[in-house]
C-alpha cells in the first residue's frame, strides 16, 4: 500500500483541524440556553462600556485640575471604602431580596451619578471634593450592583454552563474595557468631558431596560428568616479553613494592589509618551484588548484541571508584563505589553471565578460573590493609591516597574505558604 493510501483522507484532516479551532473558540451556549441571561449579559455589556468612558474621563479631569499623580490615586482611596463596604452589604441584600429589583435600583443610581458629573463639567471647573464625592457614590452603587449580578448568573445558566458563562462574562468585561476607554478618549479629545459623562449616563438607561425585561429573581424564602448580621457572618464563616478559596482572593489582591498602574496612565501619556487624550484612551483600552483576545480563544479553559496552578502562572505573567511596560517609552510596545498583561489577568479571573462558584452553595453565592467582588474591584482602587503614592515619592516609571516585580514576588510567597492552592484540581474541595 502506498504512503498516499496510508495517509488520512483530506476531508478527515480538515474536519479535525476545524474541530481544534472550534475547541479554542468561546462557548456561546449559555446565551442560547437562557433568555434572561442574554438580557443580563447585553445590558451589562452596554453599561460596562459606558462606565469605562468615565474610568478615562475622571482621572483625566483630575489631572487637568491638579497635575498631580497623587490626586489621581486619591480617586481609588475615596472609592475603595464605600465600594468594599457596599459590596459586602450588597451580598447579604442580594440573598434576601429580588435581585432583579436591586439591579434596577443600582442602574438608576449610577445613571444619576454620571448626570451629576456631566453637570459639573459644563462650562466650569468643579471643586475636587465634588469629583471625589461622586466617585465615592459610584463606588458604593457598584458595590451593590456587582455581587448581585455575579450571584445571579449560576441560577440563570445552571452548573453545566457555568464555566462557559464565566468566560462570557470575562469577554463582556474585556470588550467593554476596549471599546469604553477608546470611545472615551475620542469623546474627550473631540467634544469634551460633559459629553463623555452624558454618554455614560445613557448606557445605564439601556441597562435598566434589559433588567426590567427579565423575570423576577426572588430570594430563597429561608433567607428571609435569617437576621442580617447572622447572614453576614455566615458568609465569612463559610470561608474559615478553606485555604484554597481564600487564596483566590489573596492572589488577586497581590496582582491588583502592586501591579495595577492605571492611575498613572494620564501622567505617563503626558510625560513619557507625549500623547493626547485619544492615545490615553488606548492605554486604558490595551489591557482589555489583550484580555478580549484571550477570552475569545478561551474554549480550552474547560479542559484545565489544575486551576490553582493556572492562576499562579497567569499572575506571574501579569506582573512581568507590567514591569516591562514600565521600562519602555515606545507607545506601540507599551500597548502590546499591556495587552499581554490583560490576557493573563483574564485567564486568572476565569479560573478564580470557577473555583469560587463551584465551591459555594446557591444560598451563599450572594455573600461569597460580595467578598469576591470587594477584592476584585477594591484591589485596583488600592492599586491606584499605591501607584500614585510611589510615583509622587519617586517617579512614575519606578512605581510601575517595582509594582510588577512585587507582584511576582508576592505570588511566589503565596504559593509557598498555601501549597494546596497550586495542587488544587477542578472539582476538588476548596
């Protein structure tokens, strides 16, 4: 028999190649399986995009007023306390009320906050305290909103679709992290701050419409009988002794507190890269672009069993990429390095969220999601403060490089202190 006859048929080889490509592509089945999840996902896509317009606009406005990296970092400080407090309270509330009604209330509040920022930017220079106050309100409302959304997803899609739904959530975040800052930079450069904030407000109106179109999401009746403080303590009691679950929070804090340089982007854009607001938007968008590419090719994540080890390696890549970013003054290379960091962060988030959601019963998901969200959204705000303080004391470049390297060291320390995290396998006890 000839070699040609021994070779697999061309059609068969082509089919296997197509199957391998499909195996990498993101799984859309949760969107097909659940109407309410589609509505939740689409509304969050729009509102998260709008929120990231403000993520660019507010630091840009503070830098215009003060010229100080420390003043930009203070945005993180005024947001972190209400954000963490309301995230923890929001988890308890999300387990005790109709989650649909709570989501509707937060969309209304966030829209009003953006309207106030737009009003303050019309033909005037608002006082710094006003900007910090609204930033704190946004932090509090986001603290209520995020754990409610996170706790709702497992109920809407079911356990079988959960890893894919988490990947879709990360795709949503990263796509909006790209589009929002890019649009924000363009709007700032072309029509100004007031229009940027107004556009953000409009996106929350759209999100409100999608939430109102969902079916009610009433709580477990048993949770109504549990006193609020007892419910709050129950969430933390569940964490006690679960070192792997605790490590999912700790590793993210290490990455975000030390390795998150976004508060310095306005300073670096002006003083290192010598670019305007349009390119500033690209700096904010670059991590999201890398994460989006990672999310769109994340079909393989469902085959990963050593999820703890995957998290550790992803955070190491994040830290090294951020450190390298701090060493360059070439804009295109800086954008590539931020993209690599964003892809690594996205993979870490998928594996950490999967460990959390599969380890927690539904009646506690609101509270544990609240603790998770408090870490995920509080860490970057503390990172903003850390970056601003170190930049003010030394230089912005030193702040970025030292933060990235500290992140790598911190991951090594955590792996040594909690060896069970590196050895954790999917489906194991967290």
